[in-house]
């Protein structure tokens, strides 16, 4: 049976606008991004192309840009803008007064 965990990450103010921050949840690296409007996305921490650390990338509108070769991943669907590159996993995020929670 699949079990989902809702994990507290940090406060909204702890996330830099437009840049990524790395977390490890249950041994899995994830990258978390905050838009200027306060929307938060959580995605796989590792780029499937050649292993770039996506938390070192940046946000372009609602896409995560890998720091290695600038492939873009939709932060909601995980789809890549390059043909032949698989999508990344994305995770639901709750932004509350108590902090930011990700469900994995
Ligand atoms: S490693 Fe991410 S685009 Fe190449």
C-alpha cells in the first residue's frame, strides 16, 4: 500500500524568490522554489538529463531551469521542454501560516 507523508519543510520567508532550495525528504532530494507572488513548487532534486542539482537552478515563470544545460521543466506537470528527456516528479505543496508542507 502506498503511504503519503506530509512533511514540514520551512517557513515561506526561508525560500528565496525565484531561486531553489534543496531539501531531503525520506532520503529523497527535492528542490523547492518560490515565485514572487508567493506560490511554491516542489520537484525532484535531480535532473534526469545528466544529474544536475535542480535546487541550484532558477525559476522562469512556472518552470524550473536546470543549472547545467538549461533544460526547462514545468513546475506543475514536470514535463521537460526537450524532446526525449523524461519528466521530473512534482509534489503537492501546502503553504500555511504554520509553514510549507510537501506531500511525498
Ligand atoms: S543536467 Fe540538467 S539539463 Fe543537463
